[in-house]
């Protein structure tokens, strides 16, 4: 099993969710986040004064998938989250050693 963590622009969440559902991926966790990468924030104007917004709003999507679904899931996220502009985000993939469904005690891939 693999855990996919994707940091995306907030307005792309629905597109990413639909793309993953089309692949049969049933569950996901979504967190509101703030951060910056190469874009290093942005300068805004408020009442005539310039100020720098260091942390930009982002969405973090977490999904656990079987090894066989990994490539399709990463491709779907990348395709639907891309705008072609700076700040589109990142995708991280890590190994999941174990998963346990609390309600039933199922373990492994069946718990996901």
C-alpha cells in the first residue's frame, strides 16, 4: 500500500476528487493548509500599503491506495490539479506498513 499526499490549489479540489472517484478510490482525507514553495508568497495591496503574504492557502489531500492503483492515482491528481502556473503544488508518495479499520479490526488492504 502507498500513501499519496498532494498539496494542491484549493479551487482544484473538486476536480481531483472526481478524478480519484472515477478510478474507484473511495476514501480521502482533506486538510486546509498554508504554505509556500518557490513562489515565496505574494505581494498584495491593502488601503494603499503593500504587504507580503508569506503563506498561501493550499489543500492537502491524503489517499491510501494499493500498489496497483498508484500510477493511475498519481497521474489523475497531476492531470487535474495542473494549471501550468507556479504554485500548482506537489505530490508525495510513501509506503504504508499497516492499516487497521477501527470498527471491524480488518487489517491490510481490506482496511482501506
